[in-house]
């Protein structure tokens, strides 16, 4: 095998390797693009979850406040009932 033939084979192999690397590079770029959009989507979902968590906390606070108010009203009603019973007795 002559040096020219060996050189041609190496060039052919290098071209093949180059095309394979080029294809892998394109595939990796596509994966990066997909990951980037996926990451943006995850960040948006996290943001939405945080907003929902804040709403839940606000609602829990409102519920706690209403429970306290209800307990106060129950106590007032108990006092009124006690007063009515004492007047009737």
C-alpha cells in the first residue's frame, strides 16, 4: 500500500469522524435547547407554586382569625344565655 493510499484512507477516516462529531454536536445542542426550555418551565412552575403557597398561608391566617372571632362570639353567646337563665330564675 502506497503512502498516498494510506493518506487517502486517513483523510476518509477523518471525514467520517468529523461527520460523526458534527452529528453529535448537533444532538447535544438540541438537548441543551430542550433542557433550557425545560428549566424555564420548571422555574415557572416553582414560581406558581410559591404564589399558591402564599395564597394558602393567607387563607390559613384568615381561617385562624375567623376561628378566634367565632370563639369570642361563642363566649358572648354563653354569657347572654347565662344572663337570660339568671333572669328567668
